[in-house]
C-alpha cells in the first residue's frame, strides 16, 4: 500500500531537480514577493476552494463575488470607469486569447468583416500569434524602431486595412521591458473604428502601483485612461504575487466583453455559457489571488513596486559597468535584456555559467535588430541593494569564466544539412539526425549545458527550428507505462 509519506516523499524528490521558486535567483517564470506568509495564506484560501467549480456561477455565486472584487481593483488601477468590466482567467495567454476572440466577434458583428486581421509589433508576445492560429486571423507584423524596440505608430497605421479588427501594443514588451507608444497607436486605431488591446500582463500591476508612489518615475500612459484603448490584460500571478493561474482581461464596456463569451443552448443538456476558454475550472486560483491581493493591499503593492523599480535601476547601471555587457534599449519596467559586445563572451555560455552558480537568466535568441541576450525579471525577493550587488558580482565573475570557455561551437554540417530539409515533410529519422548535430541526443533529457543547443537554433532557418522544437519536447514527454 502506498502511504501518504511515500507519495509526498516522491514529490519532494522530483521537486529537488527543479529550479527554486523563492529567493529571486530564478529570474523568469516565477515571481517571489519575499513574504512567505503570503504563500501560507494563499494555500489556505486555495484549499478552501479546491472543490469549487467555476463553470457555473449560478451554483457557486461566491466565485462571482471574488471575481468582481478583483476586477474592480484592476479597473481602478488601470484607468477604468463605471463602464469597465472584466474576466478572471487562467493566465496571460488566456487573457490575450479572449481579447483577440472578442475582437474577431466584434468585427464580424459590427463591421461585417469575414476575414479579420490584426496588426502586431514584431516584439509582441507569442500568445497573439497563437490566437491568430487558433481563431483563423491574419496577422500583419510590423517592425520596431531600431534599438529602441518600440513600435512606431506610423508603421501600425500603414499596416492597417479595411479588415483590421485589432491592433496590439505592449506595456511593456517581455523581451526588452520597454513600453510601446500606447496613446499614439490607440488614437490611430480609434480614428479607424478599430479595437486596441494593451498587453500589460507582466507590467500592468507593477506599473500601475509604481506610478502611485511619491517618488514615482515618469511612466507614459498605457492603460484604459487612453480613450483609444478598448481592452487590457494584467496578470495577478506576476507582480500581484498570487498563486499561478490568475490573470484579468478588462474591457471598456460590457458589449465588448460579451463578444468574448461562448453560448450554446441547441442541445438536450444544460444551457452552456462560458466566460473563458475553459469550461470546468477550479476556483482555487481565484480564491488564492483574492486572498493575496486583499492582504497586500494598495499601499503594500506600491512599496513592493518601489523596491523593484529601484533595484532594477541598480541592475541596469551595474550591468553596463561589466566589460563586454550592456542592457538593450531603455527598460521602463522591471525587465531587462543583457547582451554582449565582446565576440569572446557568448551570452549563452554566460547563461550556463550563471546556472552552474545557482542563477537562472533566460536565454533569448537573436531576432531582427535584437541580438542574442539574457532576460532578467526582477521581483521583490531580489529588491534590495545587497541582492543587487550579489547578482552583479556573480554576473561579472561568470562573464570571466565564459570568456575562458569561449563561444559555443556549432556543428558545421548542421547549417548545410538544414538547407536540404523541408519542414513540411521532415520525418523522424531526419529530425533525429538534425537534433543530434544540434547537440541533442536521442534521450529524454536535455543536455546539462544548453549553449551549444541555443547556438545551433540560431543558425537554423526559422521554419526548421520551429519544426524541430516540438520533437525535443515530445521526447521529454515520452513516458513509460508504470508497473502495477
């Protein structure tokens, strides 16, 4: 008989191989407030709602009360008014998908557009490309401004057509932490009767509270206070420091939000109306998010945001003093991208060296005007001068080690072989051969050092790289049937 202790022991053993979620050293994917009492509160709130199904709000009216509270807070923070409404979702991707889905329906219903399009900056989050694929929408991608990495309003205007249903801007963009010209772009959209969505998933809660601080930096208007903005997404499980699975998408009015609902009554079962992409959904993340937001409060978030802002500035100034390294663009939030101007200092090797020292800095491949770089997300757990000094010292030492190792080498046959491959007809044997040349064997685990793999991905044509990545992930999930 399997005991509780053995089950929990197995989970603990599995978690030991993961990166830490507390302490701030995992500088992507996780958001640590540095306040362990919030984790305890959230766990208790989630446990209280673990069996509640958010599918039917008429059966569980408490989910409506919790969601309305969070939406009201978000609307008040992000320029909403008495007409603003919103929906609680499972995360930033779902919030973005709902905004796109509502825009498609709205364009069909109000403008008779059968083949809707949307205009996207080249720096936009891939969630919008996912939405385009899922909902059959044509994307028109426009470049960003050189090494500023923000979209130009004139380029958005030039890309718009009579079929444009939505334009998207970021506040900030994930890769570089810069804010697009939201007011200018949204005004162009409004003049054409086109909806405008602001992706503030990672920055909205942080920037919204930071601008309330007495010593707030200058932050451009990025939210619903700009008349042309019709929807905005903001994640609570990022700088709200709530448990994962908590985001909100706000709409300027209820008519637009209803365009994102799904309703079906033409079947013999219960009348179906879903406000999100999910049907059955646990109310535990909602309860956990509500509890944490209530506990921290506006003043608490302002203080957390201040600390993160000041620490981010310390990082930016410190990185630029490390020989060979510099920060891309002019970050306006809590994200920064670090690149190398030294041909002997490979940022992917630097990432490996930092990981060996207990830090995770997220590698980002070169794309258009953005060189290969490392992404850093600064959270409250790192928001103090001592942690900033420690990271910068570790980064400087790791840069010296990376120079000694030298740049990652790519199998010279890989690029030659890739030129002969057709991603549409690539078979298992060809994929295996290409992955082997890229440094990924035929196992179900990734190499310990990822720099050679990342370097290989950079030299591959994008369609080939996009075809091979699912092969890698499929191998990781190639499980075996357990003995019973």
